[in-house]
């Protein structure tokens, strides 16, 4: 997740609140359109403590609530016009139809996407009960476009009455020759924090792509409001997508930020096209038909609240609150986990190289072994392990979402990490040898080993703070990671206690030190901080500070903070 460079997100419920409210109705008979629309739903109306509660899919709940405001109760309507059959909604038809018995006749009610439903209509209602007129398709399409540009989700409603039902109850026999009734426009406000999250994604070099089944004008209006669709970005419909060969889509996929009126099959094409560009793609989905796209994506994200079990099983992670902001937070945590693993490996290998350098160089220089086996084992167990665990719990860097995504193909030792590890390991080893040499020359072998033992343990504990960041530790703060501070205090106390407690000192072949010897050891142990601070400053002066600019895809180098 931390390496993701493209997030393909559903609009409804992820970028928006999925709390629909009817705000506009365009019809010559508002009562009829709300009555028919509410009958063509799967909502349940219940009564709790004298209050009406509507349960169901948010779009349908909004329709039923609007009907209740117009004194049209679905339960009462069903008593006089019971539902006898239905053709459920599916993402390819983008429509739903219910069939009701009215006396000796049958009423077919269909609701769905206006551009699709209009193709099934022959007439439209006129002014007056039972009156119909010629279908003014162009005017209806204009009204639909106008409502969609207000970021409204628009539902069209149509019906027809039959004396007899066809023998074969399928879409071709039922959903045709309909009478258009009107348009219902609903608002679905953006989720709180999504706009800021999209901005964070841009800063982090991640492209946010909106994928929705809504009208393209609705999708574009919301995408512009959320800053997903910018001046140079394009929006495309599923129908237009069908006309583009996959090879061509792979070349132009980065031009598009909004995909409207798409099917689950389109989602798979979109994922594969992005992956061909080398992008790491995260894809959200909630339906059964979304499972192929979730499987094909590098990170499939299923909705925890509204997602189906099939989608959840196909996904790599489940979004508990169905919120885009949480996806961005997951990216941040993913980057932080990767950084912390890298830092822990950096620290462990550098300190182990320091121990190797100490023993090896001691032998090369003809010195007696600076450290005994039991002393090395203690250092590995205490002063290596505690800081490494604490570094793994380091909070995210403040600029973690201001960097380009790390390529998933890049090795963990890329960008010169091996060089840093070797140099730092040599530094720790040589400083330990300096402590040993001074002690051995002026105070004797046992004092020299004791000073080397203390110095190496303290050097590693002190150096753990240098691993926190590429920046100066005085800029980022020493005390932000309480676990690292705790490991330093605990490691220092235990290291000193081994020298001061006679029983432990005898086990580890250590001797007491005088004030001068302690002072020399402490000064040597603190040297990694000024050495590393000087090295970081020289790098900043030499190479400047790298700043990622997602709009231009360039790296700017400056020497300003």
C-alpha cells in the first residue's frame, strides 16, 4: 500500500457520504413520479416508537423519504397495487423494474439511468391525468445534463400499463414502449476530509482516479469539487472506453481521472492499463462483479460496511469505514512501516559490521582481542535488539507524504544504503578500537576491554538516534519516539550496571573504572552524533534538499530549508 501510485476509487460511499437526499424533481406530475419511484424500490418501512424508519439502499431510501413527504406511503400503495414480479437492478442494464397488479391490469414501473431509460421510452406524460405526449428526448437530455452538472445523481422514472403480462418475463419483453414520467435529482455530499486527502495524494505523487456508474456530468462536477479532475485531466464514459483498444488505452490511461457509467469489466481494463505503465494500483470495490478487478489490482480494497462477502474474499484489505481518507492513511502507514523496517535493518547491520571491524582490525593491528565472546553476546542481546525494536515503532516522518512512492521493484538497499551501512559500521568499530587502545595503553588490558565493552554498547545506543532520519536529529526532535528514548535509558542503565555490580562484572570479565576512564569512554560514545550531523550537513550543502513536485514530475534541488 505504501508503494501505491494510483488509487482507483468508487465515488458513492467512498468519496461521498452515501447519504442521498432528493433536492430536485423535474416532471409534469411530481406526485406521480414520486409515487412510481417509491414503488420501484426494495426499501422496508417500519415503525419504531411511533416513528417511521426507512431501511434500504441509500438512493432508494432518499426516494421513499421524498414520497413520504408527499404523503405517499409505500406500504399503503402496495396494498392497492401489490408487487407481483420484478427484474432486479444490475450494473450492465443500469435499471430496475417492478410489476404491480392494479385491478385486472398490470403496471410496469422502471427506474434507472436517464440516458439508458430514455432509449426504452416511446412517449412521456402530459398535463392532466392519463395524458401522454410525444417524447421530447432532446429536452429531457438537456434537463438531465443540467441537473448532473449540479453534482446531482439523477434517476429517471417511466411506466406502462398492460392488460396481460407476456409469457416470457425478461427485459426485452417488459422494459420497452415505456412512458417517461420524470427525473429525480439527489445530492450526495463529499465525505469530510476527502478533499484534503486527495490533495495529500497529489503531494505524495499518487494519482486519484474516480470510477463511478453515475452520469459523466455528475462525476465531473464532484471530481472537480474534490480536485480529482484538473484542467489537463480527462473524463470518459464506459461506452467511449469500449471504442478504445486496450493497447491504445495503455498509452493514454494517465490522461484520465474520471471514468463514468462503467461496468465491472471496465474496471479490469482500467487496472491492467495502469499496471502496464508500471504503476502500483489500488482498486476499491463492493459488489460481487467487482471481484475480478480487486483480484487483478496490486491492492484490492473491499468495502467493510457495504461490501459483499465475495468482494471481501477477493480483496487484499477491507476498509472498515468505506472512507477514502482511511485509504490515504493506510498509504501513510504503509510507507512508515517500510521506512521503519529499512531503518531497523540499517541499524542492525551497521552495528554488527562495527563489531566485526572491532575484532578483525584488532587482530590485524596485532592487538589482543578487544572484546570477549560473552561480552559480544551481551551487546548483541541488549544494545542491538532494544533500539532495533524501538526503531521499528518510529512514528511516520513529517514529510512522509511529500515523497514519490517507492517503487515496489526497488531493493531495500537501493539509493546508497549499503554505503551508509558500511561507513557507519566502520565508524562504530574504529571508535570502539580507540577506546580499547587508550585503555589498554595507559591502564592495562582489562581496563581497555571494559572501556571497549562500555563504548561499543553506548555507541550503538547513541547511533540509534542518527538512524531516525536523513535530516538532523535536532530538526526532527529526539524525544518523539518514546520507545527509542526508553530503550536508550534501559540499555544505558543495564550496560553501566554490568560494570558496577561486582557479581555481573566477574561474569563478563570487567573491572571498575575511575573518573578519567569513564569520561574518555563517554566522550567517545557521544562522537557518532557530531560525526553524523556533519555528514548530513555536508550532504545537504553538496546535493541540496530534494523536493518532489507532483505536477511537473520533476525533482527540484535547492539549498534552502
